[in-house]
C-alpha cells in the first residue's frame, strides 16, 4: 500500500500553519512594460535564489497543492508552536488596554528600548558578566539587527561565518556589498571566509588555518547544527579575535536551550567585551516569533581602529533606521523576565527539548547519525553521500514532513538535514512514526 | 518678574513624557583602551551630529536638568498623545490574550504582513487607485522601511529630496553611501539634489532647474512644512519622474490630515504606478507611534532599467532583513481599518487638527507668518533673518516649549520653526498663552 495514502488517511490533527509566502512574482522580461532608468543593485543580483526559509515555505505550499489532504508536519522553519505563558500574554493585553486610557497611553518610546526592559535583560541574562543596561539595545528580532549591524559596519569590511550557519549572516553581507562574487561551483562567496564546522572538528573551526577578517559571525548554540561551543572553544575564538583585531558578532538566540554548562553568552569569556557584539532574541526563548522582540549588546569597550566606540555608531543607526520595538511586545518581554515569567518560559523550553530528544532517539534507533539537540532545539542528521535537497524532497514527498536541507545553510551543510524540535508533542510523535516507516 | 518663574510656578498639568535618550556616550580618544583593527564605516563619519529628533530629546532633557520644576510642553518630536480608541486597543489585547491559548497562538507570520491586513490597507487607502493586496508590505514603521528601501537600491543611485524634509531620507542615504561628502558651508551633501520648497514656489520645486536623479524622496503632506502638494504639482512630479526614468519614494504618513482635496496617495496621479513607491504609517493616523506599524506599496509595474521588477528585490530584503511587524500591532492595524475603527481614529485626527488651528491662530495673531497646518499637524513658522536653532533655544528657554528648528530638516528650513499640533488640548492652549506672552 502506498505510504502516502496511509498518511493522508490519518485523522491525525496537524499543527500546520504554513508561513504565508508572497504570491509568486512574475519576473518580467526586458522590454516588457516601461522601465525606469534606475539600475538594479548589483549586490542583490549576487544573491542566490530566494531567502532559505521563504523557499522552504514555498515548497511546503507546493506540496500541499499536490497533496491537498496531506497532514503536513512542519519541522522546517523552526517556528514555535506552544502558547505564550499566561502572565506574559496578560502583561501585553494589559499594556494594550492601557493605551486606550489617558494615564496608560504612550507614544514614541526610546529607540534603544524601554529602560526597565534593558535593565531586566542586563540583570537576567548578563548578571555575572556585568553588561550594563546602557549597552543593551532592544530590537524587533535578531535578524533585523544583523542587517542594522551591517549598516553600521559598511561594505568595506571582511566577513567570516561558520559553515553551515544561519543564512541571514551571509545574505545580509551580500546585500550590503561585503561578500564579493558567488563562486558557483563551490557555492561560496569569494570574499567570505567560511569557517567549516562539522563532526570532524567538534563543530569548531580550525583557527590556525583561518584568515583574519574584520567580522566573525558566530552562533552558539549553533543554528543549524545544534552544537554549543564549549568554554575552551570560545576562549580560542576570543583570543583569535583579539589577536586579529576582529569583531565577533555572537548570536545567542538559542542560549536558553543550553543544558550542559556551555557558555550562554560570549561575555562569559574574559576579554570578550573588547571584541564582541552579542545579538539575541525572545523568539525561541519565549515563543515571541510573531510578537517580535530581541536585543543586541554592544559593550562600551568595543572600539574601531581609531578608538571610536562602536556603540556610538550602533546607537546612531538605531535612532535613524529604527524606531524601537513595539511597546506592547516590550511589556511582554519585561513579563518574561519576571521570576514567574522565567519559570513559565523555561517550562516551554523544556517541552521543546523533550520533543528534540524524541526525534534524536528515533533517528538514532534508525541508524541515522545525529548531532546537536542537546543544547539546541535542532537535530542535525547526516545522510552520507546524499544531496541534502534530495533528502529534504524525499522526506517531504514520502512522509509529508518539512525539514530544512543542510546545504541551505552553506556548502558545509551538504549531506545533512536540520530537523526542528518545535511542534506539538503529538506532531513530534507522529513525525517519529512516519520517519520510522520511511527509513 | 521673570517669565520663567511664572511658568515654573504654574500648577498646569504637563503632558511631558520626554522620549528617553541614550545616556550620553563618551567618545574615547584614540589610543585609549584596546582598539580592534576594524575601520569605522566612512559613511557614518559623514553624518552630521546626532539624529535630529534624538538631539531634540537631548536638549529637552538638558533643559529639564536646568529647570527641574519647569512644566515643559513638547511640541517638538511630533509624538501622538491621545489614547488609542477603545475597539482598537481591545483588538490588540484580545490578540495578546489569545496567544496564551492553543487555538490563538501564532508564531512567525508572513514577512510581508498578514494577508487580511494587507487587503484592508489596499481596500481602505487605495480603493480608487487599484493597489493590490500583494503590492502592500506591512512594516514596523515608515522610518524603518526608508532604510530597507535604500538597502534595495544600493549605494550607486543618485538621490533627490525636498529641502526641507524629514531627516531620515538624507541620513539614511548617507548611511548607505549615496550622499557624497558634506559641504559644510552650505550644509548640503554634494551628491544629493536638494529640491527647494518654500513659500516662493508654493512649496514645490522648480523641476525645470532640477537635475535627474535615480531616486526622488517626496513627502506630502510634507513634514515639516505641512504643505500638501496639489494634484497639479504631483502631476508635474510624476511626469518629471517618467521623463527621467526616476523612482519616486512618496511618503504619505500624514495623508489622513488632508482636508482640502489634495491627493492622499501618489497613485491618484495617472502613470504613477510605473515610477513610484509609497511609504506610509499608522503612527500619526492611529496613534501607533509606540505600537509600531506602517506599510510600503511597491507596484508590480515598477521596473529597474533591465526590466527586473523592484517588488521582487523589495520582497527579498523584507524576507532577509526583516521578519514582519508584531502580530499584535497588526491586529490593531486591522481594527483601525474597520468602519468603527476608522470613525474613531478620524475623531482623534480631527482633535489634533483643531490643536493645530489653535496654534496657527495664535501665531498669526502675533504677526508671525505661518504655513502648513491645514493638511498636516505641523505649523511652519517663519522668523525672517533669524537662525532657527536660536529661535528654538529662545522659545525653550523662555517658555519651556520644545519645537524643532527648521534647519534640522535641511538648509532650506533655516529661519523656520516646526511646531507640532500633537498634544493634549490644555497643553496647546497653555503653549498658546506662553507664546503670546513671549512674542
């Protein structure tokens, strides 16, 4: 019997809410319509395909068109699925209600974020490493601040990024003109230094063989591999940056998932304040993927070569190109960082971690080599000798499960699939059953 | 008796909630601390001073330090002060509460905005000009989309902007490297084409004497002058752009304030769809300055010189450098566009317009020549022969009223002051009394 039919006929309740994608845009041919004389930005011409997660959403929708009754399980984009804890939701609702009153109405807030929230972030996430409230800038999510950081740095800096890594680092670098040309045969941009991270080097690059760059994007716990860098690895990274006069942009969006004692912040490493910016987010920590809230830390000690503080330029960009995160979302962020809020969001994090463990156990029992998943909600599954888009397509076609092909995160992700532990428990269990049936 | 003492001793209830500013950042001297080897972005070195409104907020706080008991009235930044209508606030609260339930929880939304909201914007604001839902991109405010539009266009385009104009246009152009060097003696960037708009030309530039540029920023009703361009003026502008193959970035953030029949959208002008992007906002329309919501329209017919649609590249930037506006804010936006919501927000707009009329009448009665204020919440007051920063400082010092010096909007704003009609009625009446006492 056809497996597809089996899955289609399940009465299983799906968690599918596919991210809406922009209706397909028809590229007009030259000469059709009336063109302006404005040339297309040549940096954008260098971008390959659509943005990875837009492409995944598009494939998911395409699959649904083909199998309208399929109960698709989305373990792709890494979207949170569990309700926001009650006290946090209530704080946002109360704030929104107060906006209808003379006493509670607030207009423009500080572009850098509300003082109380900046203070709470500093005290909750950076208590032992002495980040100051004034060094915390509240954002509408770390993806947005990646672009703003690149606006700060300009197009004349050189960039390194883990390979594989979250695609916004490299795509944003391409957009601002830092990446150089794409070398199609290897799938790399010629001006980007790719820091290979795989099982062969315990997911930490060989820094002796790494060229100096101005900027080093480093994500830990890593998206997509799920590996959290150890204290020793991050000490090497900070030493490398200090010796080279580089700036690390450290992405700690998954810090809440660390369980084995690995650092949750780059500032746990001595000397990091002079070489590192940290971007982070409430998205995966508190289920704020749709509410939109994050933050960036720029230490006062971080200086350009002239001695000019990076924080001054970041502040200028925040004031000119951003106008602060939604005040309602910020009220929610503050509630997340209350003791009641923290207790509640950690329960949700634990729930996703349990999901991830179920997926790891399933895949391991099938003889598939898996990495990550201990300190992150992502499982990084190896399919030796296979193209990751092929594995992605096979899994989607045969099990109606969306994953993310590893090569979408860079050439170093080839042969891998990222499977997300975000989802309702029943979806995860059902996905496990389908994967067991497939492999 | 010292006027200041008079004002200080008033028991008048102030509306002051000064926008928090980043605690002053000490610029380190070269050689102090340990510098990285990363060079400061030379585009940022070209920016003059801080961002205008950050500077205004800083001056206001400085003033409060000098006069701790002063009842400062802020007619500067243009910040909304009236509560959000009840049904809109309730919609956001309900949405936030639903996020705590299995049925109501939502994670990532579409980067381009929720479909219902895009549809409602198209149908409410562009009903007669046939903007499609798929051409509307929801943002967290038009200031943010200005920066994202410049990321789309890159650094190799030439730019024109009204002089005076909202400072984010030119500052963002400087940041992405489009502006060239600042010519200090005239206060202009050498690669920017300044479109002089003043009483002498009915606030519309002499296009015959204007050089072609790739991009033309045009704001109507204008911030700061308050002038709404007429149908005829906008027809000239569109014809100019079509003849030159330019792209107009039309800012309609104050469209709700138009009363005398002037166009509220550039798409009311035939042929505009092939040459114009429109950015707009819920900030001044619905008091969402702190809630953060706006939108940008990119018509499908707008093409780069190669025929490649601009909408495709804008969509790519939205997906890569932005992750959608807060879903709670979007729920509020949808409520604004319901018939009940529209009725309520228009009452608030009328309230601000009445404020503006009070200010106009006061200034006119004092023999001060004023412009704007009919189609916009801003009064543009002329002080012939005087430096606008001096007028700003005198008004602040002697009346504890914050305004904005016209030259902050460009050299064409010299001799002018922008006075905002946003505020509680009692503040506006009190401000009028103080101005009467001063002049």
